[in-house]
C-alpha cells in the first residue's frame, strides 16, 4: 500500500472521512503523503477509476458490494475506517402516516438492517 496510487473522494468533508491518513493509522503504518494521488469531486468517478485500475480507493461497502461480489474489485485488507455522517428520512408530520410513506420507511429500515447498519427510529 505504501507504493500504490491513492484515489481520493473529495465529495465528503474532511471530518466525515474516510481518509487515507486514518486508514494508514489503523493499519499501523506511517502514512506516505496521504494527499498524493488523483482527487475526484464525485464518488462515482473514484469507483470508476478503481475499476479501471488507476489506483486504490476507500469506498463505502454498500456502494461497491456488487463489484466486490463479481470480483471486479477486491478488498485486500479487512480494515474499515469509520464514517462520521448519517442519512435521515424526513417528512412533514402531515404526510408521515400515508401508506406510501410508511411502506417506504419500513422498506428502508429493512434494507439498512440487512446491511448491519445502526438505526434510530
């Protein structure tokens, strides 16, 4: 990893991560220039660059699960950098109990639970 091209996703803020310097710390390695390598302003571009063999990327597992399952990408290490952001489902109180909203919320919660995500009701 010390000699690989690091691909960077600049669409997430500095505090949200994941960042290469954090990954190297978790791996017990002194990071090389953790900002070296191509920077992208779109997560999709980072994943395409990794698929094209242009370098290694930190990725959110749900976004690359299919490519991992198909063998188009590999996760060479079992080191996961935590992410500090979350997603929220919000709706006006007046529409919160509509059947379509309730059904969507239930589906979303099932999907998140299947991925092992922590949930707040």
